[in-house]
């Protein structure tokens, strides 16, 4: 979701989706930030998706991660770390993108 404010095809709805202004518990961020690799970046993408989709469960597609240079393998490792830390729940699908839910503690 690359947002260029000067582009004529961008409207107010697109601009709102490009913002990242969700309240996130500091403890949750600190725990995600202490995990290895791209865990924090993946955690923030998950938070962003749950906010803009207004959904408890989101599908974590690779296209969202490519914008932050996160590979499929890095995504898998980050999801394992975040789930192991109790920050998210993952519902994996064979051959598909996983569904992810945030666990607020």
C-alpha cells in the first residue's frame, strides 16, 4: 500500500488507510521489539491490518510484507516468535497465507 499524496488516483479513503495511528499497548510493542529478526515489523503490520480491516482475524499476505523487505521465510520465523511470546495466535493454512489474531494481555 504505497501512498503518494500527489497522485490523482488517491482519495481520502486511500489516505486514511495509509496512516498508522492505532493505539498499541506499550508493553505489547516492547515485547515484540525484544524478539529476533523482523518480528517487530511483522507485529506492526498485523496491528495495522486489524485496524484498517476492523477485524479480529486478518490474512497476512506477502504483498504487505514486501513493502518492508520481509521475505516469506522471515515472515514465518517472525510469526513463530510472536506466537511463542503469546502476542498473536496463528491459524495456518496449507498453501495459503496464515490468519492471525492479536492477543492483548
